[in-house]
C-alpha cells in the first residue's frame, strides 16, 4: 500500500478560525502577569459543516406553509439525506425528486403566490446556480428564479407537493454554510503543470465528491486543452473516501493498474492535490481493488503557477523601464527602440532572458530582447490588443476587429493563426493566457454590443504549439465593460472595468467558477497587472502614476510610468 503526504505548502482553501480565550474566574484561575513570552501552534480541529434542524409538515398547513416548510427541510436535507424534505411530497413525487440535480441560490426573501388550484408559484432574485457536477454559474443582475409547485390533498386531507423541479433552492446564507469551493486538478498535455477547475460540493462527504468528480474528468469546455493520468474506466470500488486519523483512503478499480510508472505518479499528484482542499486530510493512500497501488517514480514539479517575482516592466517617456523599489531603470537595449511609439509591454517567465514584447503604435508587435539584441518585428495588424506571453514563450495578440482567430508568435518570428471561430465579427478588448498555458481569457464585445468575458481551453500540439481555442464558457456575468485583464491566482482573474456591482471603474476579482468581488480602484486608473495574489496587483493611471496594493488601500510607488507588466 502506497502513501504520500500532502505538503502544507500545497494545501488549498485556507480556513479562517476564530480563537476564543476563556477566562476562568471565581478563584479558579487568573491571567499571568509575568514570565517569558512563548509561541504557540495549536492543533485546531477542522471546521464542521453547519447543521440545520427541520420539522415535517404541520397539521392543517396551507399550501404556502407547505412550500415554506419544504424549503427549510431541503436546506437541512444534506444532513438527513432529505428524509424530512420528502415528507412534504406526495408518494410519487418523493420517489422521483432528485435533490442533488442542481442548486439554485437566491439572495432575498422569496415571494410565494397561491393559484386557484392550490398550486404555489415562487419568484425571487437569482444569485447563482450549481449543477449536479458542482459547476457554479454566477447569475446576471436581473436574473430571477421562478419555480412552480403543484399541490394536492392526501388521504387525510392535508396539502402535499405533487409536482416540482429537481434540485434544491437555497438562500445565499444557507448555500455558503452547506457548500464549499474546491478545485479538481488535471494536467497540461505535456504533463508539466496542474490545471485547476473549480467545483462546489456539500461539505458533508466532500472528499468522496472530489475524487468521484476527478475520475469523471474535466468539464467539456476544458477537456480539449488538458489531460489526466486517470485510465479510462477507473472508478471507486466503494463510492466513499474514508478519512481516519488524517489519512484518506481511496480504493480505485483495477482499471487504474493499467497506468505505467510515470502515469501512476501523476495520478497520485492529481488525487492528493485535489484532496488538499479537505482540512482534515494529511495523507493519501490509494489502493486498486484492495491491492497495493505501487508508485515507482516521482512526479515532476507540477506547479501550476510558474511565476517568478522581480521588477515591474513599464513605459516611461517612450522607454522601457524596470520599476523596483520606487526607482525606474531603463531596460538594456531600450535605446534600440528609440523613436517608436511604445505601449503595452508583456513579459514571459524565463527570468533574466524572459521573452519581452511591446506594441509600437497600434499596428506593430515588436520584440524587445532583454539582453540588448536588435528588436524584431513579430506581427502586424490593425489596432492590435495588448499582448500576453505564455510559459512556452508564445506572445498572443489579435486585431481588435476579430476575424475568428488569435495570433501567437515566438521571439524568433514563428507565427501561427490560432482558430477561435466564436470570436468572429466581435471586437476584442483584452486577452490573457493563464500561467499553466491551458486557458485563455478574452474580454470582447459581441455583434449585439454586449461586453462578455469568456474562458476557453488552449489546444496545443505535444510540443506546445497552439492550434485552436475550444468552445468558451462565460464568466463575470455582471461585467459591463473591461479594459484590461490579469491573472492573480490560478483560478482568479482581475478585470479592470465597470459592472452592475460598480458603475465606476474598479478591479473585479472574477473567481472562475465562483462569485465576483469588487475592489475600488484609484482615480484615473487606466491599466493593471498582477503577479501572485491580490496583493501583487499594480495599477497605473493615465497620468503615469503606479500604485501597489497596500492592505485595503493603494500605495503610490512611482510617478512617471504607464502600462505596468508582470510575467504573463
């Protein structure tokens, strides 16, 4: 039997815990007022899901009261397997209702309207929905939930629900208490990085839900751009992951044994990183049909965030500069770019020799070698958008008026047209490739004039050459305008723009597969960039001031530079 320990540095989903200090009085104990100061690292218990109490239908309850009671019992159903909730239904409805088919989340008090036939119509503002596979969709500002409940009297003359939609309706407060955000981890096709996909599952039996979903594979939009080391047909022999003394035991079917040594190590990495979201799990054991699942090789470093910190690249008086410690230093070889109209630089991940590109005017993409070599004209096009560099060194851009593809070019001049037929006829505002290189975020205006933010998989050849973008999934439903994008976390985009949440330009943290947060920006903000985490955000104003995140506010770090860029 093989066991691998989950490194604390790789754990996902930090849990905020409130420590309560209990003062014993009445002579039992007193606070110490002298002695050495010592450090403590208490072993705190893992948080437990909040339990809800429910009661069954009350005699003489009206149709509206039956529906209200059913909604309350549904919230408690994750603890009692929906036993009480089913008592509000007729026998046939109780047998066919599928509570886990979907979750519809509302953010205000539902309005119940009774019809002449005893049926009840529910209407309420929508906050989000989660499908049976845990995929979260943020609702637009004006979206509503409308649900109809058909009621009938039973043999005792009591009202019961005879017809209803599958799934559960939850208030936003109840949803946040019952469900938790986690990620499934897949692989880039070259097996060099992990690619996360956010899912939401009930806290009850979370480990089982995560492993089951991981074995089923990625969502259709992501599948073309990722891989998995899970052999076809692999399932859990027993549909349960047991956790005892911090050890999660996963028994896979014999199909898993078809994986070779390298693939077994990668499969282990996928399982243990995915289960890293479960606070009480410290170790993972995998067996195959009860027999040892031997792993003879070590998986490579699968960091999905190949970011190295360093100076911020920017433009100052027509020159590329590195801004660090509040000081701006001209880039080596920047004199070779003199006379050009430089703006919107982008930089790669290769450290001192990172691929660097910059726009010259609106129609030319130029390389800016960091070692002072002669620049190269990489691409031409009408009104090119700000470039983005992936971990393979490909520089991405496109003309604003799109013809159904993006441009990707290497520093040596190799260029490919990357098909993205769904963009044809639209106007692209910003593109940004994820640090794992498997996903592309595109902010664009559709033919009908609507601003949308789409996420698509990047399909590549085995050696990393981009071929096409997959069909997209829409995120950031409440955005109304976007002028710039940056990745702040492996599953979070920072979008500079406006929305129904903020009519003034602000930084929107778009959690992919989750809700959007808003951070107020500085006055006159024009662009942004980010490294790792929200606190790495850098804003630039049209007047040439650079600001860094400083707690809940922004701190001025340099004046006289625009268009900041960190790797990506």
